[in-house]
C-alpha cells in the first residue's frame, strides 16, 4: 500500500464555527477522526460510525468550503494524523488539533489544544490547555507543568442535569476569579444549536 492509498477512519467532515476555547466563533472545517484510546463517557463522537477514506478524498471534501482553517478532532486524532497526512490533505490550511495529549502532536499542526482527561499525558507544550472543570474532575494545578499560550477552563456539561451543569459553570467562574491565569471556555455551539 502506498501512502496515497492509506485510509483514515473519519467520523464526519463538516463546516461550522469553533464552539469553544480561544478560537470561539471562528469559522472552521472540522475533520472528526473516529477511535480513541480513552473513550470518555461524555465524548461527542460515535466511534462505531466512520468511513475509511484517503488523504485525497479528505482534501476533496474540505475544498468545497470557503475557509482555510481546519480543526482535526475526534475521538483522538493523534492516533491517525501524521505530518505526511497534513502535507497531503491540508497543505495551505491553518491546521488546528484537539487532543487528549496522550500521543505526540505532529510538528505541522499550527494550533494544538490539549484537553487531558485521564491516561498518561506525554505532551509538555501546546498552544492551548483546555480543562474540563466541575464535580469529580482533576484539579487544574495538576496540569500547570504543561507550557501553553492560553489556559481555558470549560465547565462540564451534564446532559439531562441542568442544575449540575449550572454548578459546574459557577465553580469554574469562581476558580478563574481566584486564578486569573485561566479563562472561561463555554460550549457556545450547544448554546446556539450549531454543530
């Protein structure tokens, strides 16, 4: 099999606005990879649903949108994404990646958002550290060793329990007020009803 024949498990490719983190509100093409080494219960990826497509097919799919920014997300994209794939499918695009930090990040990624949840984190440097915050989640101090440009706390959204979500949001706000090196990240795509 040649590199051009290699197939990637893609859950979906769609165009929207970034819903969370530093780039909230910025138009992006999302390439959602299927499969993850953690399988967190709150993940928004259906891992059993995917298509196996080539880098050329990915490039063709993203070329239909009027945007030069892609976000590689998942699942866990570092399980499939390499610099070779970035060169073949995303040349000319600003490449963002959302990762749990348990695998190295390809060097050609322009903006890496690390959102550690569990497991052994190997990434020591990124552009954005985004932590889920709320009841039962890690203390942000545990992740202060990761060098980054931005530190974001994102309240855990508990599906079906708006009161728990409200408590997590309030706790996030209070923590940030006491630790001003952090900023609040809200899941605006859920608030606005976009993907």
